[in-house]
């Protein structure tokens, strides 16, 4: 059951007011497939009102706020998030089906984003540029104005932290469209932001359908920057829609991220990363490591040890804090099961059996050896499924690793320093990890992809450049 909330979860937050929508949608619990509550089905008109509220904030109190005060506000918000970690954890576990420990880590990460961007708000600035005699030239880093944030259901808190957190730090006013499958922590975060003293309209939240509210936000002429995380198809549609208004878009679209295990890899160190980077959040992670490339000399050993780890995993309801929770909805389960059909020609190395429904549970499966061109080795599955691909040489490993349409994250397990350096340079990927995977997901580390994994960078200081624009001022004084 849903805990008592200090706001009505069927309402939208627009211009500082909790507003009832014309229509609602039912939010359900993926662990039980039972309804949780009603949420807003924001209309095109609601999105328009939210954008105007953000414009009013941009042109009003929020737009006048100093960087120091924006930083203080975000720091206060981070503290409030920490004080409400328990309820945020419960909401995420119920809404996303995310095991409690993983949901808690996301809540703590949300606080960390607020702290980081709170601290960074007054430390980003322009430069002076040496120029011709008689001129003083400098640059000003300014907010875009009103930013749109279209967020998926797999990591709502982390994605809101990295995009809305950075956008607010730079002084933008935000319109956030959370996913129709999971929006409770977005609403709770907005309520905390009000408590922290965020001026009305600086953050507006309009839950609703992607094809209605999301599409309306993407095409709205009042939006000056869009940040989107989700599927390639929708990301591409959002970019095309934003193109009509010549609006910059940051796209984070997932991947097929490899871990490369060389003949000299420390397997004791690698094993937890090899497995957990694929199974965390039931594999519904943009940076999930779904391809394990293994030097043929270690193939049997890696397969055996990963299989052992798979068999020790437990799948269950999120509130029972299993290793693996349910998938978000029946559609996602069907998607994953369709990959099981495509894998009929592959050896199944290990399986962690899923409990029967009504929750959207699916077995965790490890397949291999597979050829690099197999559908399981090429397509994003977004479920608890990994595939082992053997290789014989460094060149071959690199070719396989770079041989998909994606390029989000890659990791290399080897003790050889020169090889680490060669691969870090040659891998086509937004992030490369050496003898680890993810480095704990630090908020400080710029994140984003190449190829169909998207473009633009979020997290770290880099995000602040993305959520701002640069003005050059040239003063002629003789
Ligand atoms: O994604 P969508 P879905 C991938 C993953 C998954 C697949 C489908 O492979 O299996 O996408 O998931 C909003 N205009 N990822 O259908 O449609 C929608 O409301 C504007 C990868 O959930 O991309 C939600 O808020 N917005 C991923 C958000 O877009 C629209 C995370 C994502 O939904 C819209 C999630 C439209 N026309 C899925 N249509 C990652 N990179 O982490 C939908 N939306």
C-alpha cells in the first residue's frame, strides 16, 4: 500500500500550485500488478500552462536569483532528500518494482546530485579572451531559460537529479514530464523543492502519456533546451520535434555495453561486476553490461563462475529486497521474452528462475558462447539477460566491442597497463572503465553516449555547460 503523501499524487505541480488534471491514469505496482493510485494524464493544454509558468519564473524571482542562492537552495534540497530517504525508497520500490536496497541507493544519489550541483552553482563562469588592442572581450555563461525534461521509469530519481539538478543550478526554469509508469518520486521531489524554498514555477511536473504530454513538451516553442532519456525511437522523434524550434537536445538512449575480460584478468575482482552490471534493476539500466567478451582461454572459467552467481540470485517482490525485482510492466516482459525466443539457437549457460506472477517477473538468463552478430549480442534487451562472446586477440575484442550501433559504457579487465591505455583510447564509448564497471556511478563523472546511445553529456560539471549557453561580449574602448 502507498504511504500517506503530503500532496495528492493525482495532481500536477504547475506554477507552485498542485493542480487537478482533467483525466487520470492508473499507476500500478510491478511486483503485484495491482493499482497503486491515480496520476495525472496531463493534456497538451496542461503542458502549455506549465511552460508558461516556467517562463514566468524565468522572467521573475527565479531568474533574478544569484548563483550563490541557487546553490544554497539545492544544498537545502539535498538535505531534505536525505531526511526523506525512507519514503522515497518505499515509493520507488512500489512504483518501479526496484528492490529496496537499490531504490535506497537511488534516493541517496538524488541527494548527492543536489549537493554536487548546489556546490557547483557559483563555481561556473565565463572567461576573458585576449583580443585586439582597444578591446576587452569576455564570455558570460547564462541559462537557456526554460528547459524540458522527459524522464523514463527505470531510474527516475537519478535521472531527475542529474538533469533537473544541473538545470536549476544554472538558473533554468524546468518542466518535468516523468514516465507514465513511474512518477511518484518525481512528485515527491518537487514537493521537497517547494519546502526548500524553490520559487513558484521554477520546477513544474506534468505526469502523463509520452505521446500526448511528452510530445507536447518536445514541440513547445517556449522550451529552450530538452533533456531526454529513453528509447532510440522516441529520442529520435523528440529530436525531430525539437528541431522545428531549433532547440538543443541532450539524448541518453541506452546501449549494449561490453565488459572485456582478457587472459590476465583478475576474475575474483571482476566477477561481481560482470554479473551485477547486467542484473541490477533487472537489467533495465541504460548502462547495463549485456555483453561479456571473454578471451577464449578463460571462457569455461568465466561461464562457470557467472553461472554459479546466477544460480545464487533471488528474484522477487521489490519490498522483500531480492537481488532482482520484476520488470516495469507486461509490455517490457513480453519484449524480454521475445529475446528468449530469438535465443533458441544459443546454449543457455545458467538461469535464475522467476516466481510466477501476477508481478512482471522474468527469469535472469546467461547465454553463450554467441557470435557477435547474434540479435542477443546486438540489440538492447532491457532485461536480466547477458551473453558471453569469445575472442582470441585484442584486435578482435576491440572490433566486437565497437561492433554495435551503441556506445555508452565499456570496461576492460586486464593487468597490462599499455593495453588498458590502448583500449581506453580506441573504444567507441562515452565512458570507459579499467578493472571496474561504473566506478560507483559517481555524480561527478560526465555521462552520455556516442552513436545510437545519444549525444550530449549529463553529470559532473559537464552538465552545467549543457544546461547553459555562452555569450561573448566584446567592448571597444580605444
Ligand atoms: O521508452 P520511451 P519505453 C528503452 C528500453 C526499453 C524501450 C522502451 O530498451 O525497452 O526503451 O521503453 C516519453 N514524445 N529505454 O517505451 O517511449 C515517455 O512518456 C515525447 C531505455 O518506456 O522512450 C517516457 O517519459 N516523449 C532507457 C520517456 O519518453 C515521449 C530508459 C521514455 O519512454 C514520447 C527507458 C513522445 N512521442 C527505456 N513517447 C534508458 N536510456 O535508460 C514516449 N515518451
